[in-house]
């Protein structure tokens, strides 16, 4: 039983890290665009949310976590 839980935690942590990296890249790209065009930086989070939403929508279709 502990081996099953260990594998489950490892898989869950791996998926969480991938989503966090995607969110960070999206937010960073959004911040660069906001800085370039003089838009308030608070809107850069929209880029991270957009990337996160696309990744979650494509998880089962493209094997994002494989």
C-alpha cells in the first residue's frame, strides 16, 4: 500500500510542477507584453491563466502529462 501511495504522490507532484511551470511561463510572457505596451502589470496574470486553461483542456487529448 505505501508503494501505491508513493507512486500516486510522485505522479501528482510531477503534474503539479508541469502546470506551475506553464503558468509561470504564461505569466512571464504576459508581463513582457504588458511592459512593452504600457499596460498595467496586474493583467499579466491573464497570460498565465490562459496557458493553464489550455494545458488543462488538452491534458487528455495530447498526453500533456505523459
